[in-house]
C-alpha cells in the first residue's frame, strides 16, 4: 500500500500545503513536515490562526519570504475567501479612478460590455476573469533564458576590483607592495558594480485590449520571475498592483491570484486618469524613478488627451526610459494616428509594436543596449 493511501484523510490538506511550499521554492525537510503535523495534533487548532502559527514555527520560512508564505497559506486553506479579503485592501494596492461627475453615463453590464474587444469606453465594468490552460511559448522561454544577462543595468555605488577602472584600489596596491619590499609594481583598479535596473510594467486590461490581456499577463509573470526589481500594475478604470501575486512561482497560481485581485478586466479605458493616479500615490510613483517604464496599451483613450499628455510628460522625466508598446504599431512605417498617441509621442522614447509576446520580449531584452534619449 502506498504512503499516500496510508496517510489519514484529515492530514492530507496539511501535507499538500507542504508540497505547495516546495513547488514555490521553500526548503522544507521531511522532519519539518512531521513536526508540523505533530504541532497541529498537539494544539488541537480552533481556527486557521493556530494552524498558521504552527506552520511558521515548524516549517520556518525565511523572514524575507513571509509575505509569499502568507499568500500561499491563504490561497491553500482559505481559497476564494482569501482573495475577497485581499480585495478589501483597495486603498493599499488598488486605486479606483475618480469619476468626473458625468451622471448621464450608465455603467456597462459585464455580460454585454465590449464583446468584440475592438472599442474603447470610459465606463466601469467590474468582472471576474478566468485564465485558460497555460502553455509556455518560445517568447517566454527566451525571456526567462536571456533576461538575467540582457535586461538593463545601472552603476551602483559600491565598487569592485577590476583590471581597468577609474578608481585606484589603494588597499590592494599597498598589500601587494609588502611582497616587493615597499615597491609599487602595479596599481590596482576598481570600478562600480553593475546592478539590475528597476523595470515598471503597466498593462492595459480594458476591453479594447482583451485579445492580448492573457498573453500580456503571462509575459508579466515570466518577467517578474526572471528579474529581481520588477513592478507590475494593471489599469482600465482602476489601477491595481499585481506584483505580489505574480511573485508566486507557479504560473497558474500566480495568474489566478492576479485574476481575483483585478476587478476591471475588459472594462472601460481611462489611460490618462490611471497614469495620473499612479503618479499621485508616492509609493507607486517611486517605482518609476530611474526605472525602465514599459506601458503596454493600444492608446485608445476615450477622455481628453490632456491628462494623458501631462502624465506621460511627468513619467518621462521620472523614468530612465519610457516605452509605449501598442498593437497598432504593427507595420515598419507606423505613424500615430489616434489623438492620444499623437499627444504623447514627443514624451516617449519608444513607440513600437506591442501586438505579440515575441515583439514585447524582443523590445524588453533590447533595453539593455539602449540609453535614455
């Protein structure tokens, strides 16, 4: 008889939680699993709080990964209830764009709003989105393979030894001179360390982008997994930070968590208001400082382009480089035709094709060879 069949039914949910932790990169020894089960048996837990404390005490996740541990715990033991509680923290991770007092506009019903995904609206349609069965494309495999060495980097403040460099390594030079009776035969050099540059990814999830939303979210997860300093936001009629959900290692779990966090899938389009809201929150706006900012949107703005133009101007001054990837730029001779894209053209460093995962990955990987304009 297999070990799985011998395991009591009541204990299987706890053992499967340990397997979930291992699948997401947590090191859990078999002895810790046994201690976890023993602690639960000893405590006779009355609620999930007791189980969480037993898990923290016996499975010992590293302090820097407590947030991921808590997220996995909630997803495993509380399911959809955990997502509902996460949505209540709207002030922290989600910013609803302020209405402009247009009482004549009625909200679109989620069943018939933007069925074709070809038009842009301003009104809000709150819906829940479920992602299909996932597959790994060549573009995502290329991103995971090449991102560590090709993503943009910046010079840090710390220094390292080098054969050539603008700084003298006096400590190393004096130490070497002891071997030659005080003579300096060779001057040591130092240079600044290279650090990964921050990347900020802003994804349009409105109705006019619904055909690309799933692929863009897969790409965002691959980028978060491949690089250390990536922040991801979605926007439509709300601005939502989904970085925490996308840090889950397994793509299915990460995208399902993000699907519950975002409530404005396939709804209205208010790009200018979304970017203004992003810049208005100091914690969010700080993510853009010195970062490679990539906006994936068709630029089909329903409102006046003034808000979008002002937001793009502020964002370009704060960012290291601002790229706007739109499916409309499919041809080599693309020239912006929409009022919104014309308004922001002079503020963006790149206005290029964003109609496929391959084109987005190619642009992101090429950022390491570019310099700010």
